[in-house]
């Protein structure tokens, strides 16, 4: 375990990643990535496609192994834990592309979120909680997941991720491929989840929305963190505005 900091700030960090290096075969993807996720807050990672954002989430989830660096959850070193053991520690990943079972019903997909024995006793209360958060899923609970709209599938994927009562919920591109109206709806749901005290690590293609609902953010480029700070600061940063928000700085008239 890490030594507590004298000012007690260590207690504010639910997750700490230190110097993560990750490779796919001989190709290194992450280079010394260090970041932290504050308890009860929304932290985001933004960057272009291929920057290493999804790799970072998969490494935290245990789907990928770091060849260097370490991960701390509540001050405990979880670097060597399997993906299953990280789920037991209430780390939940909602993957890019939703990855539902299309031939199973909405409710069956949700119940897969509590497949580990320790979560099964709370499965039915969990369903009621998810149906309260996403009433549309209750209406469609017997419908095959593959027949849902894109927005409904994303609700189902997020609901499945919440079934294990995560202390850390990771969302990878939750608005990918959705119509603008549905994007707005999904981000409202995420804001609602965060307001209930769930700590969120968010990777978002829609940088404007992502920064608006997050408290702190990291900019990732080619597998490295190149900029970080409170999201208000990032939204006013000239590079972020130009590269990710599509806002060109005005040139003073002469």
C-alpha cells in the first residue's frame, strides 16, 4: 500500500496509475502513462483515434497487462490482479461498441453484469435500480438486445456495467455512432449517474460534451499524456480548442 500523504490528499484518489507501459506484441502503445481518478468525480481522457485511450481503460480493467508501472485502487496495488479479480473490486468497464449479446433479452444482458457469485444476491434489486435509471429498458426488458436502437443499446451496456455496483465505472466512447439527440440523452444519463456518487473514468469521442461533464481531464497523444488539468482550463487551452473543439483563435486585426 502507498504511504498516506501528510495532507490526506491520497484519500481523494480512488485510482492511481503510475508509469504504465503497454505493448501489443512488439509494438509499444503506452509510454509511461500516469494519471489519477478522484473519488466521486468524473475524470476524462481525450485524444485522437489511436492515441491509446482505449488501451488505458483496458489496462485498468485487467484486459491488458502493463509491462511496466503499477495501478493502485484505494491505495492497494492491483497491478497483478486478473480482470475477474478487478471486477470483484468493483471496477466496471463499459466497452466501446457496447458488446451486448444480441440474441439475449435486455434483462438477460443486464444480469450478465452480476455474473460473479458475490453479486448474484443483489441481482433483482439491481435490476430495479437500473430500470429506475433507464425506464425505457424496463419497457423493453423482454426484447432481444440486437433489435434495440443504438441509444437503447448504450443504455443497456451502461446498465450492465452498473449491475456490479462499481466504485469505478469506466465508459469507452459512450456516444460513438449515435445521433446528436441521443448523444445529448446519453450524457445526461452519465451526469445523473455521477451525481449519485459513482466515480467515472470517461473516454469520449465527443470532446465538447466530455469536457463539459468532467471535472478533470487528460490529453493523450501517441500513447503519452501531454496535457492535464481541470476541464475548465482545458476548454480554454488554445491547443485543445483548436485540435479537439474545432475553435480557431481569432487573429487580431491590424
